[in-house]
C-alpha cells in the first residue's frame, strides 16, 4: 500500500468521523453474488429495530444495491458538518449509488480507493452505535484500504454460500483478516437451503461453512434460507418488510449470537 | 457546504505538519483541481477564515488551479475540463464535485467512446506546496 500523505485532508478527517462511531461492523464475503449486500442492508435494519443508532455504508462497487433495497435513496444533504446521509427506517444510509443512480462505476483500484477515502472523510454520521459496512467484494487492495481506514472498535461478519467457490474465497479472506488483526465475529451461510412446503432442499450440502468455521475456530452464526419473499422485498425496495421475512428472522438469530445484540 | 469540511481538514493537516516539524510555515499552496468544479474564491475565503486562530494563522494561503488531465486508456487521447465536464448537466457536475472519480460514470472518451478513463491530474483539492521559515 502506498504511504500515507500526511497533508491529505482525508487523513485528518476520517479518524474524527469514526470517533463518533462506537462499533464498525464489516460485512465481507470476498466475492459478489453471495448475498452480502442483502445481509448488510437487513442487518442494519435489524439493529435499528433493536433501538441502536445505526448507519449503513455501502462500499460494494460491483453492485451497490442498498439504494434499491431501501426503496431509492435521496442524495445526502450538504451541511456544514459534511454530507449528511438520508435516514430510512431508522438507518442512516450512504452508498455510491446515491451519486450515480444505477450508472456503471467503471473505476480502477486506485480510483476506488480515492472514492472510499472521500466518502469516509465527507460523511457526517454523527453519534452512531453501529456502522454496518457492506465491504468491497474482493480480497485485494481495495479491501485492504478499507480495512486500514475503518479503525476503531470493529469486527467482521463473513458471508458465504454453501458453494465450494464461495467457501474457498472466504477461506482466503479469513487468513487475510487475521493478518490485519480484524476480529471475526462469525460466519453466516446464506442461500443454504430451499424450503418447499415441508421439504428442505440443500443442493450444496450443509457442512461446508461449519467445517470452515471449526477449521479456524470461528463462530458459526447460522444459515439463512433461499427466501423468495426476501428477494422480492429487496427488489421492490420494501425495507420495512424485509426484517419480518424468514431470511430476516433467521438473520436476527445470527446477530443475537454476537456482541451486537446480546 | 462540504468545502468548509475540506478546508478545515487542510488547515488542520498543515498545522499538524508545522507542529511536527517544529517550524513556522510562511506560505502554503492549495491546488484546486478542475474536475470537481470548486469555486476558487470560495476556497480562498474559507481558508483565510478557518486558519484564523490556528497555528498557521500568519501563513499565507495561495491557491492555484490544477488543470484536469484525463487519459483514455483505450485510445490514449488526453482530455480536459472542456471536453469532459463542460458538456454535462448541473446535476452530473454536482456528483463529480463530490467524487471526481465518478467522471467515468458520467462521461465517455469523446473520440472512441470508452469509459476506461484515468485521472492524471486535477481531481480534487490538495496541498501542493509548503514553505517553512528557515
Ligand atoms: N437468502 C436469499 N434468498 C433469496 N434471495 C437472496 C438471498 N440472498 C441474496 N439474495 C438475492 O440474490 C441477489 C444477490 O444478492 P446480493 O446481496 O446483491 O449479493 P452480493 O452483495 O454478495 O453481490 C440479490 O438479488 C438478492 O436479493
Ligand atoms: Mg452487493
Ligand atoms: Zn478514447
């Protein structure tokens, strides 16, 4: 990583911004398409429902979807303190998508790092109990940059599907995070089974994520079903309904096993 | 107004530098990149306002405009402000004002249509020069 420019205003502003945040919860998966954004967006809603003051920062460049899930986000307002995120269902939400409104974001790694720094420096979260961060879906330098700026009391929840590929990427992610000293709160297995009437179908088997957890002595937080209802509410932008789906209720159980909700 | 936040950050960063070096700063230059369409006079006013009462109160703040230079990585043409930013609407310019890197979301290479654009210079605001007292 390039050395820090001490005259960069963002290096001064970011630590101050984060001081107002009690806990930074990073949701990471290493790759896209596993439900990381749906888990992030729903986690923020669940925490807010449990009376926490919550922010959601969407750094998922490949598919920033919190804007859709939250039913279309207004632009942050420009105040003296910086950019103040709009509040939806009690969650302060900041996403790159608020700026590009669904346009592609064809930027290189260096440019992504600039955008992340700028967003962290300019966003005025105010006093916040938990900032949920939908992390960049990769295991490279953009992820490392995010980790290096998101300092403070922090922990990560890792999301995987039962597929071998997803598990392999999360395996690599665990090793990377342990090198950077980020505490891993646990692993969530998403899209683990399909529930058809009384039948539960688990096309990829059930043991992968659990095995991975025990290999590294990390807590297995639970598994989330493939839930067409959750997917529908996400697409339609109905966050108020998301938390009461099977997906949402199971996710809440997972979160209750962590320091966030106990 | 996020300019105020940026300027406060700059004054603090320059003050920190003076403190670390244990030297007085005579002048410092702030380069304002064209891409983000900042108002140069506003930045200057804010700098003079914010540095009052700070460690660098007496340092002279200079402002320079940094020309935008954006390389198309497909056809290697180099473009400037008038090619990429001027044709855009107010709303789009506003987004690039916050996050200059989003230029590739809103503009394409005028010659080959590629969005594979790389900002060479003139993105946002940075301190380009600091002069210490000997
Ligand atoms: N458990 C689930 N049940 C049903 N649909 C899901 C589930 N998890 C994610 N999805 C859907 O799958 C798609 C990809 O999820 P997303 O959260 O965007 O993945 P990622 O952020 O990892 O790329 C989205 O349309 C999302 O709504
Ligand atoms: Mg996503
Ligand atoms: Zn071109």
